């Protein structure tokens, strides 16, 4: 993708693309108000009128809006996507209890794994399931995510063209949270690490290594490790020992049962699809 401002003489102005790009960086990446940007330029002997600055930002924003739409369309058309969300501080007029005009909000991120396109989704900082289900509900193919409930809804019959698969790293974190003193959880972590170690022996696209070769590689090393993971999960569930460690948020049998739910997906991911192990 080429910059929409590259080699372009200033959007019907006397300013070139590099100046406008710098202006956009100060406004949206460095988060400087327009008044501070103008003062910054003036301190270096350059006068930029406030109406001119606003007009340049407005016109450049229209160009970037088209670029965003293109990236979004490309990512959504990818048959293998990953999604996640993260919180962020949002500037608001109202003051909070600490006297600051900020509140907690969320950004969603969607990645096209094959196309290597990534975009952010913002809806007034909302983390409501409505936001992501509206965005991904009409898609087709694989969507990889953590276990947040809106993503799990994509597994239902309401979305027949979507196959949701888990993120192995998020699953691993649940067992890590149980602490070093929990032998069953520790063993699960070791086995997941063994999957990673074998996977990292090769990388698709490096030294001619192909997707097909990588899938064959998985079919050789993964079944034994997956079988041992299932054995440990079965043992935990059969013993039915409900105990909580200091850092473990849920009893191990609950992990075992939820683990069995993702285990089937993990088998498919490992032995059928040429997907990556984790998202994020």
C-alpha cells in the first residue's frame, strides 16, 4: 500500500504531502490539540493558521477513511481471521471522581492472517457483543479468538458460515494462573510448550518451507502430545478434586471440562487446518 499523501501537492493547497503527513501524526498519533500544533510550528518560526490546519486535517482524513475501508474489506474477506479487544482511555467532557476528563473504553482489533491486514474497530468505546457480532457475523471461514462470550456465540447455529477456534495461548494462561505448585496444571503448560517448541522448528516461507510441509510436520509431532493433554484432562475430571490455589481463579475440574471443549477444536486446528497456534 502506498501512502495516500505521498508525492501529492497538498490537497489543493501549497503544502506538500510530507508536511500534511506530519500534521496528521501530531494530531492523531501524538494526540496534540490543533492549538498546540500551531504553537509548536510558531515556536520554530512557521505560521500555520488555525482554519488552514483544520481544513488540511479534514481533507487528509477523507483520504485515510478510504484507506481504512480498503484495509477493513480486505481483512474481512480473509478466510482466516483473528479478533481481540483491549481497553483504552477516552477523553470525555465530564470529569471523573479523580477530576480527569477520561473514561475507560474499548477498541476491537481484527486481523486477516493470510492478507496480513489489520484494522481497529471503535464504537464509542463499547465492549458490547453487538459491536463485534455485527462486524463479523456475516463473515465466512475461521475466526480465532479468546473465550470472551461474544466470540463464543460465533460457534452457534446462528452463524453457520463461521468456524471459531480457540487461542492456545489464552488457554495456557488459565493453567499458568494455577501456580507452580499445581502439578496437573503445570503438566498441561509443559505439554502446550512442547507443541510450540516443535512448531517453531520450521517457519512457513523461510528456506522454502511450505504450508503443506508444515501441516505434515504437525501431523507427525502433535498427535502424541495432544493425546497426553487429553489423558491429563481426563484424569483431572475423573478425580473430581475441587480445590483452589491462591492464583487459580477456577477449580481444575472446571478447567478440565472447558479444556475438553477446546480439545476437539485443537485436534482440528492441528491435524486439518494450517492455522497458527495463537492470536494476539
